């Protein structure tokens, strides 16, 4: 549980910094930006820990192998 709280706090701090640095500029596509910023290291590190085994990584992530393959392709991580 502690790691979930820690991650949530880190994301909150990052978003606060993002908004403070916007000044008067409009915010755009925040949802997609945050997803990409979180998904890329999540996929990279999980694949690394699984030694490139997509089936194992998909199981750990709670995804189907096909969904994992699509995400890896989306971010050119395959």
C-alpha cells in the first residue's frame, strides 16, 4: 500500500509542477501526456524484469499478451 501512496504523491507533485510552469499557456492533452509518461517506463521496466518474456510481463501487468504487444508497438518498444 505504501508504494501506491508514494507513486500517487510523485504524480501529484509532477502535475503541480507542470501546471505551475504553464504560466498563461493553455494545457492540452494532459491525460494522454500522463499516460505516455507512466506507460513507457512501466512497460520498459516490466519487460526488463521479465527478461523480454512478453507472456510473463503481460501476466504481471494484468494484460493480455496481445494488448501488451500493441502497447509495445505504440511506443516502439518491441
